[in-house]
C-alpha cells in the first residue's frame, strides 16, 4: 500500500445523498440484529465500518442491496426507497456493487467470462463490447494477462481483484466491500487495498467493512464503529483512532491495533 495519505482534495464529497438509512431495524427470527440504524452517506464518501465479530456489519451492508431484508425504518439508495417493489430493488442493485470476503467468483467460468456474464445477460450488452469493457477493468486491477484463466488458477489476491473488476463492469455508483482482505494471505492484502485506494481516488462512493486500520486512516473520511447491532460511534479517522469516545470503541481498538 502506498505510504502517503491520500490528498483529500483528490476526492470531492458531493452534497448529494447516495444512501440514507433512517431508524432501520432488522431481526433474524426473534434475534434483534440491527437496532435503530441511522446513516447518511453522500456521494464520494469513503466510509470504513468496523466492530467486533457478530456486531451486524455484514447484515447492515447486505441490507443496502437487499441481500437481507430490513423490517422497520427506511433505506433509500440514490433517492429510491428499498421496499418489496421489485422494480426498486432492481434499480438499486444497478447502482450498487458488492465485493465479498470469499470472492464468490464462478469457478467454471474464465476471469473474462466472470466479468462479462452480468453485462451480457442482465444489461444485454453485445459480447464484444462487454469484453472490451471487462479488459479495461482487468487492466485497472492490473491482471489483464489472467483473462483466459479460471479462478482456481489464480492467487487469492488476484481472485479478489477479479471480483472487484467484475463489479465495476456493471458501472456501479456505490461499492460495498465486506471484509475483502480478511480471507487473504498477508502478502496479498496490499495488492487488493491498492486497488481499493485507486477506486477511492476515482471518486467512488465506498462502504468498506474492514479491520485494515491503515487503509481506514489513508482512505476513509469517516469511520463507523458497530457493536451489538448498533452504531456506537462515528468520527473522522484521526479523531476516531486518537480520541475514541466510547469504552467499547476503546476496548475494540486496543484489541486490534
Ligand atoms: P458481523 O459481520 O459484524 O460479524 P453479522 O452481520 O454477520 O456480523 O451477524 C450479526 C449477528 O447476526 C451474529 O450474531 C450472527 O450470528 C447473526 N446472523 C447472521 N446471519 C444470520 C442469519 N442468516 N440467521 C440468523 N442469524 C444470523
Ligand atoms: Mg461480517
């Protein structure tokens, strides 16, 4: 990962709201997993979400593209209300790309086919055009030479970069990352973080669940700490790390730093 902090001037945060979560609750059966979540994300923001295992981080970001359903409160993405209306869900999924801890690539498709599948079948893009676009993104994540290989032939870091390229092929306005480096061997973490830093510089709105606190300091304009299904604290990174307010945040930071 490059050492210097990203110049904040490189990344303009717009006044426009990308995501608005208001009074949102979610239950898994009887288990109250998310409690009164309120979060506004403006276009161009890079938000890092951290917190202990089981605190609801994955569930929260999965609610944003309806991989999980919330039961109370509201979630709006790009001004569209996330409800049971399939048209709305579809429209929101067009806006939002997601990268998972375990890459979730299709093992029986080549890298290039993984990247062109959704553009061709969902967006009805001509194959040639989809392939050209995919190659552009594979270059951006620095693995155009792997296009003809299968995921199993790549390292974990390379597979995760393919997963990022695949998401970008759908031209999302917002990218969600759920612990994208936590399944990787240590030497591969920085090659994935570098791609994410590059994406941040390009102005992408990003919500990243990660415990890579170096990344948070360099890239995030806000860090959110969750515990027990609640947002306990949020602050800009410097304040968050040097002057955490809640005891739970202090305890968490003492365990991971
Ligand atoms: P985190 O990502 O912060 O580790 P999760 O959002 O994955 O936390 O999980 C929050 C809590 O919800 C945990 O206690 C977890 O066991 C529980 N949980 C997650 N997914 C499900 C599910 N599909 N059904 C029931 N409980 C779940
Ligand atoms: Mg998780």
